[in-house]
C-alpha cells in the first residue's frame, strides 16, 4: 500500500509538471528579420514584431544567428527573448491624482542607468540580456492605457512598461514637440 501511495504521488507530480507551460515572447525591435532556434524549432521574427513560442518548463537551448548557444533552465511562465541583443528601458508609469505624485516620487530609488549611450537618472532599469523573466505589465510596442482604475483603498497605482529604442525615441520626440509648441 505504501508503494502504491508513493507511486501515486510520483505520478501526480510528473503529470502536474507536464501540464505547466512556458511562453517565450521572442522580440525583434530592429528593422531586419531575426532568426533564432529554440531547441530544434527555427523561428523567424519579422522586424518590429514578436513571435510567441510555447514549450514545457526545464532546460532548453537557444541558438542565436551568430551561432552562440545558450542553455537555460526555464522555470517561470513567461520570458522575453532578445535575440538581437537590443537595449530596452524599463520604467514605472504613475496613475493617480497630481496631489500624490510627489509622495510617490519620494519613495522611488534614484539610480543612474545608461540607455542608448545616454545617462539617465531615475527609477529605471535597462534590459540587454538574451533571456529576461517578464516582470512588467506592458512590453515593447504595447500601448499603456490613458487611464486606469485605482482601488478604493489606494491613492495611486503604477504600471511597469518596457520601451524599445524606437518607442523611447518617438516618446522623447513627442515630448520635445509638445514642449516646443508651448513656447
């Protein structure tokens, strides 16, 4: 009976681990197609696009266009793969009344990062790795909402957004154009 119980637990463990999945968002922010091989699956990612690949958890092999091979144990449910080795900026976006914006800003860690060769100070991170666990709310080329509902027991909320270089440049150009129009 004890052996049957142990076999049952073992079988359930195997079945539950087999039913989970890992999603890879293979992103290409460049102007050219990028190819990557996931295990034996050859994936062509069009310019400024993302291709999703679903696989089981565990160790897998990624082969980049330059023939570098990366073996990685995928344990989380979603990863962003950066085969072009591009830089991405991760930023918190504030949603709430202006009255709380200063108190929110005072709680943020201020650090200096370099993005696209430009030093920036604030609550930013820069992603450059090939494999990145998805810890953000909105990825590259996903539009942030103009408004979000804030829970009744909170004063404000934030969403974390990842910007590719083109989005960031467009955002800075729009801000500059708006500033120029005001003068």
